């Protein structure tokens, strides 16, 4: 019994150490981790469509005889034209050359023509800039729209 009494403080200390160790390893409720917010890209990496235009803004449903030139001006955050920037074009009706690159002034020009239907076509231009280090990381993007009317071909009154 005397021997048990001498070991009792040691056993209590071991139990306390074991309980402290067991509770310190509990990872069921880890502390919340705040998401890392990436810094904004530098102005030279931004992409903005500052102008979109259609010339002419009305064409005829003549199966591609008449067409409209769609021009887009792309600038970076420092107001310089972006060279060799891919611009994706989409249209709600008709046909369009879908991917065009900007020239030395930051202008991309594509051609829109009808497919025989009449109505108002909405043409959307999209620019995106991806990170060179991580191609899956989108740094900047912008869109702009313009409308082109596709009218019926007017009747020919005379050939003279």
C-alpha cells in the first residue's frame, strides 16, 4: 500500500500529460483560414475595350453580298493600344470571323455578313488576358456589344 501511495503522484502527472497531449492533437475544429486574395494586376496587364463600331450598321439579307466591318479598340490600364491581343467575336444571328488579333494600334477588325435572315444582330467582342505564369489564371477581361440591322433586299425598280 505504501508503494502505491508513492506512485500515486507520478500516475496523476502521467494522466495529466496524457490528457494534455490528447487534447492538443484534436484537429476536428481547426482555426478558420482566410482565403488569399491575389493583388490586382498591374495597369499594363488590364484589358479594356474602349470603342466598338459597325460600318455600315445596316446590311441586306442577300446571302453575303453586303457585309459590315466590326472594329474594336483595345487598350491597357495605361491607355496604350494593346498589340497582338486576341479578340473573340460572337453574333446572335448571321456570320462573323470569330478570332482576330489587334494590330500595332490596338485595333481588331472583323467582317460580319448575313445568313439570309432579317432582324437585328447583336455582335459581342470579348478580350481576355491570362497570366504568363499560370495560363488558367485570368488577369483581366472586358466585353462590348454593337448591333447591326439586317434588312430585306429592296426591290429593283428599273435597270436603266
